[in-house]
């Protein structure tokens, strides 16, 4: 009898162990604070969901390429980060599980997420990822420098010309270079959209040479070459925009919330001097949104369990991320509880932001991005004219974005 009882206990234990579904989730390694928070999220899920065990397995290095390689080998994680910049490439290759039926069946509150973020992971009318968090661009300014030169602070209502006027005032009063700018295409996109320009045409060719787009490009480069109120970080003794602003080499910078975290860690004496407003506008307001989704491997054997994990990661887990890592909440209900006033401009931008994703015939924009950035760099140093740069882009664009 004792042997039978022991056998039944072992059998019950074995069945219980076998009933646990293992789900592997992956992304790129974050900073120590983010890593600590995500590990806490995983621990909380495992504590509250005894039938599913989640393992956090970050992939260092070139995450996108490693993910594609693992997918081909059948070893990709069940759930993984997808950057909006290369989301369409993965959606086209059928690597991602469409989530619409799960959303509908569970009455998952997709409307609680900012529409611009949901659109960032929508392809041909289907949703392939739930936004983890996001970043938008805003205008940082150093209040102490503006006070020193007696110039009014930037505001969220400033037009391009208000913005330029304040930069010129700083320059006339002794500030050598008021603004740091990057010759990066994604930083110019908000200017193009604010001027009612188009990034691409309906046939997915470039729209950069159209009048409104060209006007925006000209204004951006005039800040450097005509008005001489801006320089790129390398010419300000800095490696990137955040460092130039943190070193107080400039009075203004257009950057995201990641710069705030950087300055708090590297230049704590500057934090109290920071003001942040929405980007200046022209015909309409515009900014970029950079976002990452939690997406499910289309080939996972545990689709339902993976969806349960995604639901937790984008609700309870997201709240923990916002509180612990200081990121911006992609859920409007969680954003409403984020009372940090310095984040207001970033959240405001989410209502009209453009996802960092350029539609192309192939779904791949990386080659075109590299080529365009090369031309932008030349424009920063007046090695070519804007017309010459646009002619080269027009001539080659479709070969850069085709398979």
C-alpha cells in the first residue's frame, strides 16, 4: 500500500512538472536598472502564474540578425522585442504571430495604447506586437543659459521661426553655438512632416524632393550653414547629442527621454537647469516615436501561454517598468499615473508622433537610411548642394529599398 501511495505521489508530481509551460522571452540587454526591473517582472509573473515559467534570455550584439538566424534554425525565443524600424521586415517574413484574434477573444484593451504605437506594429491591417514602451523627441533647453543671456525660454507653442529667433538671440548675445543637431534622417523627418511634406510617395518612392519636403530640409541645414546656430556633436567636443547638452556646450538639443537618464547619471548638476518642451512646429506639430513591441514567434508551440505572458508584460509588467526604469508608458491609463512633470512634452508628442518606420517595396529601409545619412553629412559640411544630394537620392532610391 505504501509503495502504491509513493508511486501515486511521484506520478502526481511528474504530471504537475510536465504541466508547466516554459516560455523564453528575449530582447537586447539593457542598462543595469532596466535589467533589474525586467528580472523583477519575470519573477512576479512566475510567482503569480504557477502553470507557466518564463525565462529572460537577452541576446547581445546584433539582435535583429541573431534573431533572424535563430528563427531559421528553429531556436528563436517564444517572445521577443521587435523594433519598429525593422518590424515590417519580420512581418513580411511571417516570423510574427498576428494577435488580432487573441485581442478580440480576451477583450484585450488595445484602445488603451496610443494609436501611433499600435500603428507602428500593424501590417496590412493586422497587429503583430504590443508596444512595450516608447520614446519621442522633444526640445531640451538649459534654463540657466537662457537666463544668463536674457532670452525667453522655448515653449511648446513655438513655431520654427520663434525657435530660430531665440537661437539667433542667444548667438548675438554671445552664445557661440546655441543648438546641437545630428545629420540623421530620423531627426529630420519631424521637420518634413511639420511642413506637410512626404517621406515617401504612394508608390513608395522618395518624397524628399517635393516642395514641402525640400523646404523642410533647407530649413534644417540653414540652421547649420546659413544662420550658424547649430553644429553636430563631434564639433562640440561630444560623442552624441546628450553629451553635448550635458556638458553645457549648447543651450538646446532635440532628443528623447533617454538623454534625461544619461544626464541624471553623468551630469547631475545640470538636471535642475533642464526644461523640456515639444518640438517647434510649422504647419502642424510633429515628432518621432521610437518604440519596441513584445511580439510572439509565429512558430512557438505554446501560443496561448505566450499570449498570457505578453498580456502581463504589457500591463502589470509595464507599470513596473515605468516606475522602476523611468520609461514612458505606452498605455494611456498607466501614463495618466506617471506624474513626473518633466515627461509631459514626451507624452504630448505621442498623440501625433510618426513611428520610426519608412515603408518600402522590400520592407527594408536600412540601406537607404545609410545612404541618405551619408548625403546629410555632406550637406552639414557643404560638400554638396541640396539639389545635388536630392538628385542622387532620387536616382538611386528605388535600388536601395528594393530586394
